[in-house]
């Protein structure tokens, strides 16, 4: 059973700072991996490397069978298999919620407009905001915007969803509504790599928890291992 993500001995420097220090991690299809660790430990860099927003300086990165470091691999095709959700929702501010969801499928997958819109409405219903389809991001609460961002990532039908501190910018009362959507996705079998400080989510959803510090993976284990040992 081949892993859907395989990172081997990845190193990433920013100048002399080693943001990733010999990181190795495999994620299997359907697995939920939660990455924890102090600020600046390299969690975001690791996610961004998986999604090609950063290139690693050495090591190996294989996503869905494609070796990213191979110059013949079509990076854009690989990227389409990955949905990413950021701390700051990163929606297109001048597009309606519906258009935020249909833009990439129409442009990159050439999905016909009606089909893209029908699927977008299904996804908006799934994240509980189908009544906001015609609104603009600024008219929505943070929790609603983040749910739109999740729906937008799902609109491309990714095989893997990456979450980089998806609730860290939210008012406390909105965290639950975003985590609920993530739990739902997890239960549907989505492969997920999640950087979060929400230990309740990690406990409930993670198959494995990865602890990073100073660019290194220091420990990998089950949530029980991390949260229930004395
Ligand atoms: P985390 O997500 O765990 O908070 P990051 O991956 O964001 O950590 O950052 C790891 C280290 O790399 C930090 O010291 C951060 O300041 C540094 N870093 C991240 N991105 C850049 C960049 N583009 N340029 C320079 N340093 C960076
Ligand atoms: P997030 O918290 O959403 O991961 P960050 O604020 O950590 O976002 O980083 C936002 C951007 O700034 C990223 O492109 C990251 O690579 C870059 N960055 C982070 N730390 C540094 C740094 N010390 N120097 C330069 N760029 C950085």
C-alpha cells in the first residue's frame, strides 16, 4: 500500500535558518495527520512544501505517485490534487461566494459553468452556507469565510486537503463551526494534513500526531500517546 504523500529527508533553508531539518513523513490514503509544535518550528513550511508553495532544497517529495523533484512532472497537475486552507481565508474579495468556488474548476478543469455552479451549491450546502452564494466575502463572518475557503478547495475535487491553522484567526465562537466541517470531511474519508493548536480536534480526528520543533519531527504517535499518557 503506497503512501499518497511521501517526504524523505527534506531540508529547507531560509538563508542560514534551517526551516526543515531532515524531515521524513509518509501519509496513507484516507489518513488524518495533525501537526503540532511551537511557533516557528516549520509546520507551515512543511505544508507549503507539500503544496509546492515552497521548494525543498534537498530530499524527496512524492505526491500521489509523482516525484515533485522530477523536472518532467507537471506541478500544476499535482497541485490540483491538493486543496489548501490557510489561516487567513484568502478568498477573492471582488468575487461572490459562488464565483470564488467556480473560478478554479472553470479555468483549470474546464468544467462548464452550469455544472461548476451546481457542484458549488452542493458544497456550500455541505458547509452550511448555501444561502450566502450571492454575497461577497466581506459580508460574511470569519467562520463563514473559512467555510467558503474549505468549500472552494473542495470544488477542485482534491485527493488531499491541507489545513494551515484554519481556526487561528477566528473569534472563539466561530471555531466550532469550522472544526465541525473538518470533522465531517474526515468522516467521509478525506486524506487530511492539519496544522492546528486545537487539541480537541487532534484527539477526535487524528490517526497520527506529529510533533515538530526547530524544523525537525521530534515525535510521531497516536493522539492517545500524546494526550493520555501521564
Ligand atoms: P510554524 O508554521 O511552525 O510557525 P514556519 O514554517 O512558518 O513555522 O517557519 C519556520 C521558520 O522559518 C521560522 O523561523 C520562520 O520565521 C522561518 N520562515 C518561514 N518562511 C520564511 C520565509 N519566506 N523567509 C524567511 N524565513 C521564513
Ligand atoms: P501563516 O501563519 O498563515 O502560516 P505566516 O505569517 O507564517 O503565515 O507567513 C506568511 C508568509 O510570510 C509566508 O509566505 C511565509 O513563508 C513568510 N514568512 C514567514 N516568516 C517569515 C520570515 N521570518 N521572513 C520572511 N518571510 C516569512
